[in-house]
C-alpha cells in the first residue's frame, strides 16, 4: 500500500454497505445504511479538511449502532479516530475507539478518492443506485478531487508585482 491507508466500500443488500479501513497497524470494519447520506457526508468531511478546517466529523448509521469518524488536522497531518457507538445520539465518550491513525492529508485524500473510484468502476453509477438506493456521490467526489488538485498545486503569486515598501 503506497498511502499506508486503504478504505473499501462494499455494497451489500439494498441500502447497506460495509466499509473497511486499514493501515499497517490495524483494520476496522464498519457498516452503513442509506438512512443517512453517509458517502456524501464522508466525502464532504474530507473535502473540508483539504479546504483548511481543523476538525470535521461524519457518522455512519448502522441501525442502531453508529460509527463516528472524527478528523483533526494540523498542518499537513490528519489524526483520525473512529468510534463505535451503541446509539448514534451518544456522546463521543460513550463510544469505543475501534480504529485510529495519523497520516498526511494527501494520503487520506488519495485513499478516499481511490475507494470511491473503485466503487464506481465496480458497479457503475446505475448499479450503485440499484444496490445502495441513492445516486452515486459524483458531485462530492469531484468536488474533493478539485479541492485536492488545488491544494497540491496552489495558484502562483502574480508575476511582476512591484515592491512598494519604500
């Protein structure tokens, strides 16, 4: 694994998906249902990190269990904690940490984009809708991809500016 982290999203029976995340140290398996917009919210949370937010969260509902992702960013580093909660309305301190990791923002984004690109390649967008029950999160995936490109290659300063410091 080049990024050190791998995320897979496997569609199960209608409206259910299994999400596996792993790195060189640990592996966790989560479940999500389509009662919330888990894929869209997940992609949006990661995009917010790329855009400069220092903390984002997303929750996968698994009826009644929930899995809460908590992301903290400092510079180019991201700390990720995944909590399993007996009920989605529980406070963080009632959850059990099932996975945590620290990695670079680029590693995280690469793993997330790769995950959803693989889902689209495996099922196609109509196949995804048939299995998941909702549209493939194309808008959120492409927004993340655009933000990441901008983050990797920020616009250059205007050439030819004059120093007016006196």
